[in-house]
C-alpha cells in the first residue's frame, strides 16, 4: 500500500523581489494598507511605546 502525501513541493526562489517581500517590515506595511484596524493598532502601539520611553526618561 502506497501512501500519498498531500504536501505541496517546496519551490525555492532566489529572486531579489521575493527576498524583499519576505522582510517583516514590508509585510507589515502591505498588511497595514489593507487593514484599517491593523493600522490603528500599530499607531497606538507606537504611541504607547513612545509614552513609556518618555516616562522612563522623566523618572531618571
């Protein structure tokens, strides 16, 4: 009895465009263009982190 696997074959790509698309920053920006909620969450996160750093700076 032969078992067949349904896993797709891995195709390795070395295109420079694919290497750029795999960067997390590029993926985040392209996802933010599609989602208003993600954009809002990222902005709130950046403001919260900046506020926390400002708080630590003032405490020192």
